[in-house]
C-alpha cells in the first residue's frame, strides 16, 4: 500500500521531467534547423557614404530651377578580403541603382545588384571611352587636345570620423573636338577635385575610396588613354591613401558664354572595424546579367563575371 502511494506521488514528477526533456530536444532541433551550418566571417571595415550633387547652367546657381540633381544617395558599406558591398539605403543614380539595390566591387569590377528583379549589371571603368567609340562608329571624328593635369598639396585637412587627413587638389582640363561633316562642335572641360585623404590602418586599400576612383572615373583605353595616364601619374603622389571626402566642381563649356556646372560631394562617416559575413560579398545564384543601357556587353562576358562573383573571396591576413 505504501509502495503504491509512493509510485503515485513520484509519477507526476516523472511525467513533468519527461515533458521538459522532450521540449528541450524539440527546441534544440528547431534552433538547429533555423541556424544551419555556421556562417563564415572575415575581419573587415564598415562605414557610411553619402553622395550629393547637382548640375545646372553656370552662373545660374545650382539652386536655380534649371538645376538637375545627380548622384544623390546614402550607402552602408562593408569591406573585407579585397571586396566590398554598398547597400543603398536612400536615393540613387537614375537608370543605375536606387534604394534597396546594392553594389559589389573590387579592384576590377563594379556590379549593381537588383534584388527586386534578380538582375545585375556591370559599370565598365572605361565607360566614357566606350561612349566616344560608339560615336566614332557612326562616322563622328573625335579628338582630345590641350590636356592639363596638376596636383597641389594643401597641407593638413579636416578630421573625418575622428581620422586626420591631408588635403590635395587636382585640376584636370581638356578639349574635345567632334566633326560629323556638316556639324562640328568643340567642348571644353575643366574639373577641380579636392581630396581629403588618409592612410589610417582602419581604412584598408579600397577601390571605392581610391583617389582617382569613383569621383573622377578612370578612362584607361581609347581616346582618353593619354589623359588617364596623366591623371594616374598625378594621383600616384597621394600613394595608396583612401579619400574620406571628395568635392568636385566641373565646368563643361558648350559654346561662347555657355557652360554647364556640376558639383559633387562624397563623404565617409561612421568608420569602424567589423566582422563581415562572407556571403554578403558574393553574387547570389539565380541572378541574370543585363547590359548597361546603351552598352553592348556580350552575355558570355556577363556570365564570366557572374561566375567569378559567386565564389567566396580569398581570405587575406589582417594587420591590426
């Protein structure tokens, strides 16, 4: 009798213990299904970039009704192992990318990835030369002359995100003459770009922030090759430092007393060391490549680029 009472007394405890054990096992199983294999990360850098600019008639002021907004966006960037990703969180560049898209980049490629359409496109670094070559194929003779490139060191610059910088100013000027038989046109261009650069260890060599990078747009082939070499030679004086702030003012002279002014400001902030998920730096499977509007990139070239970006970048040693 006493034994039966003891059994009845302990039985609820056993049932409760079994229930708790079963619940723990189910919880662990669900958690394992959610987390999957451990994700790989690499030591890297995170920062925010903002780009603002406008273009309009010279003398009318960029606040005039004739001004056009260009390249206004905010992006969050992570960079590791020679690759980077910039998520566009505000604004964009018309026909190229907008909020919700992101850019993958390294020293060779810049890819615009569009999650909504599962597409990607590449931004050729010789896009200016390609445009001129297309005009040449239509019978337009184009010549570049009066090239001028200078770089001035202006001493210590602003402190940006707690990092001291040095201030440089590059001036690039050239004329373009176009002859289409019955129509001739001569355009003059002068661009003055101020760089605030730093070689702080927290900023690794980064193609997106390289001097003579996105702000100027390298043109290494075609009719702009000579000019590009002059720009690269001048920029070499700034070494491998990263541009934490870039301000450019460009005048395109279209005729006597007529010119268009473009201003662009590019700034970096919130710089911090951070472990970067390797999966963020690869192109997802199932995304198809599309040509840049007006470009004629063959599908085989896009497939080759996609294959390279679907592999995890090689890990590099990181100096702290």
